[in-house]
C-alpha cells in the first residue's frame, strides 16, 4: 500500500510538473515579413508562423490605426480567409493585399499589424500563445505630375515627345490607351543642370490604335498611388496600304525549313506540312519574336545615345512600307493576314548595312522571322531593327557610331529576296521610321520642346 501511495504521489507530481512546464513554453514564432516600407493604394502583407497547420488552434491578424482596430486581415476561424493560409513543411504562410483598394478605411499616417496565435501542447490539455506586431507608414498622396512642353502633334503610327515635371524617383511617363511609355530624367537628354523633377518621355500612337485613343501623363509611387495629367495634342490619322503577298511551294520550301532549323525551340505539328508550318511561323513565332523585342526595350539606356537625323540605308528603293496590311495568297486563296511593321529597303545583293544612328547593340543574332538581325538601342526607349541580314559584323554590347557597318543585306528569315527590313521601335513597339528620317521633324517635334523647356538639346542635333 505504501509503495502504491508513493507511486501515486510521484505521478501527480510528475503530471503537475509537466502541466507547469508546458505552460511555460513559448508559442510559435511569428514573423511579419511585409509590409517593409509601407503601403498605399496597394500593399502586401506576408506573415510566417513557425508551426505546422495541425498545431494551430487560433490564428488572428488585424490592422490597427489610431488605437482602433480597422480590419481583420486574417482569422483561422473564417473559412474564406483561412484559404489564404499556405502550409509548408514546419510552418504556415499568410499572404494578402492590404492597400487602400482593399481596406477603404485606411488613412494616411502610421498603422500597425497585430498577429496572435494559440497552439495546443501537452496532448491538447494546455495551450501556449504568442503575438507580434509591426508598425508601418500608410502613404496615400500620389506624386504630382504636370506638362511643361506645348504643341504636340502625332502621326498615327508615329512618335512624339513630351517634357514634364514629376517627383524624382516616381515611375512616370505617357499612357496611350493600354500602352505605357516610360519617362526618363531630362538630364539623360544630355542637358547638364536639369532639375531631378524634369523628365522626358517619347511615346507613340500605334498604327492599330484609334485616333481618338486617350493620351495622358501618369506618375505613380512605390505604394501604388497614381496621378494623371492631360496635355494638348493633335493626332494626324493615316491610311495604310493593302498588299497581297503570293506564296508558292518554292518559297515555302526555302523559308520554312531554314527558320525551323535555326529556331530549334519553336515546334510545329508537322514540319513536312509547309503551309501549316508557315502559318505557325507567321503567327506564333512572330508573336514570340515581338515578345523578345519588347523585353529588350525594358533595358534601354536612360540617356539619349543618338545624334542628329536617322539615316535611311543609302541607295535603296522601298519595296514595302510601314504598316502595310498584307494578305498571304496560296493557290489563289488568302490563308493569312499580318501587318508589315517596317520598311523593306533593297539595293544590290549583299550590300553593306550601316547603323542609322549611334547607340549600343542589344541584339546581334538570329531572330525568327527576321532571320539574322541586329537591334541598336538609342536610349530612352528608342531602338532600331535591321533584319534579314546575310552576315553580322557586330556583337551585343558594342558601341556603334552612325554609318558604322553592322553587316550585309540578305534573305534570311521570312524574306523572299535580298533586302533589309528596317524599323524604329519605341518601348518595343514598331513606329514609322519616316519621322526619324526627317531633320525637320526632329527639330520641330523634339529639339523645339527641349529649347522651350529651357533644357537644351541632345548633343550633335543643332
């Protein structure tokens, strides 16, 4: 009996010790990873809790501002919100947006995220808890933006430039319909002493955008706050030519296998079916090539690299113009329609191809429908493309001067004969080179605005 009583005492003491010990254990670790700097119209909350999903009894997160609870950001007891929880090996993660767009009561100033967690211990007989909080700033005032230049005229399919002011560091530029064209500090135009607020943005109204498309300035900060400003402009509508491109088996037999062999990552259903493969190349590969061109534009120099007027390849005849609406005819049937976004310039076979202006080579190699291709970055989103080359004499990273040889004309890619496919690009979008070939246009549309804004002009443009 005595042994039994001792055993009972020991068991009770052990249970009491375990009960006490369990109650002294820390709760799961809570890390509030985001927001870091703050939030605005948009923002992100990311929280990690150091416990697996099945070890969580309660998990609540709320937002507090001015001493008041503004919103519940997460509750494990709410089935809809619980779906935001992502279980990982030994922890869980919560991610959601927390900006003004999601939380209408959010106000400018300081705010705090508070998180609390309860986890069972001792086989569920006790629980432990933990909490964490994180203070951050709420920014709801968008950066100011205002136009400085006047008299903006833009040809449909063509280019323009605007000079404007906005807060230094804001992401800004021109929005044309659903297209955005980034702005750059005006100092990048080669003007010493330009204030950090003064910016320059080249933009375009694309060939397929309606002349009534809305054009405006925008400026937004890192918190999703955006301001807009209108400016005066006049659109000059253009009509583009319709053309028919006859296809025959000889042309398809020359072009299709060569493009497929040089583009191994591009797959077609049956390479022996030349018509179907041509259509895949003309549609899908063309889109892939355009995506590559768009990506290259994202790394354009923030400084103007060109000087004076851009030059058309010397002694060439225009075989096809910009934005020609092409119908491809095979055996008297129209099998495809595409838009030719450049000029086809022809002279003699294997003729030297020269840089239309100075800049940096950002592509020198095979580019699908363009065959052997060179793209020059001229800065501030402006680039020029040279396609169908038989050979290339430059490499990526080279600094080239105007009239420097880039390679030789040829018929690589989607070309029926020896010629140069040339176009100008703004932020990856093809625009007519005619504007840039005109000294008068550059003086009136670009240099005039720089002078009227009292910021000078690119070197060599006088």
